[in-house]
């Protein structure tokens, strides 16, 4: 049983077994998110079990990448995802799959040519549609991590959905990938990539707090966990204070 569920049950017992006044959530969900805790006025009781209010802006990281780029996959799988698992309360991540692709408008529809061929274009489109359909970063990032860490990015969508987002309909993602929606979403990724300043000249291309420099890029790729901990100006989470956890990602 998770710690937040134990806390919720304890709160429920203290309240006499009823939901708190003006709270429409069942007791088991009281500490499942910070928003619910606030709505039910149990922030103090839930603070030690789930998200704490942030005293400073989170560290922002934007990754411009390609689904089949080896360096992109390596960074996402070995640096970005583990760091996010440990430090998601103090960082925001934006993923833009496009990279060095090229687009052209043919009879009102965009056609894309990718650095690693058609499979990469498909992988980019799948991941873009996942972000659109699942909305919540906490839901789609584990699926993308699963795909990128697998032997074949594009062939493992169904298996990764089954593990990390079983309520998601594969048909909805497929319809986006093959339809006008996916085409428009990928064009938007192209626009975001083309608007980079300075322009990107390799992938992965990493922005930290909206900025790209060679120094920031090198530091992010070599020790992202330590970087995020050091750059966050609020109270450091326990993970940052634990030298053992930090050393895993150095």
C-alpha cells in the first residue's frame, strides 16, 4: 500500500469515516494529488506523502530530438527519464520530436523527410500524437521512454501502451498518426524547431530555462540530475540531498 494511501486512510479515520466538508473526493484520493489535497484542506497532512508546494520556479528543460537518433535515445533513456522520476516536482520538460527533418507542402498537406528515414518520421509522429492524446506529461512520458528504450521504437507502441497507459486506445493514436491531425501537429513541431534561436545544428538540442549554450548542453548530457538539483533555487528535495541517489546519474 502506498504512503499517500495510508495517509488518506488515516485522515478518513480521524474525520469519523466521512469525506471532509466541501470535499467531493473519496478518502482514498485525498492525497493522490496536491490539487485534491488543497480542495479538501488537507495540505499539511499530505505534504510528507506527495507533492509539496514549490517555493521557486521549476527548472525548465526542452528537448528537440529525433525518435531514432542514437544520441537522442541515449540522453532520454539514461539521463532525462531517470532524472524526471527522481525530480519531477522541481522540473518541467518539453519534448519536440522533429530534429533535422525537412518538410514541404504538397497540395495543402505537409510531407516530411527524416534523417533516419521513414521509420523515424513514423516514430516522431507516434510520439507527437501520444503527447496530444494523453495530454498529461506523467502519462505520456513513460510510454515514450518505453518506446525509446526498446529495440524497435515504432514496433513497440502497443506493448508500451499496455504497460504504461492501458486505458489508451491504440486506434486513437493510429488515427492521429495517419490522419490530418498528426500532419498538423508535426508541422507545428517543425515550426517550433525552425524558430530556435540560436538555430539548432545537431540533435539532441537541449534548452535549459529557455537558453541553449554549448556549456549547458554538455552539462545536461553528462550530469543532468546534478545540474537540476544545483539550478533549482528553492528548498532542495530529499533526492538532491541524498548523495547516493545523486551519484547514480553522474
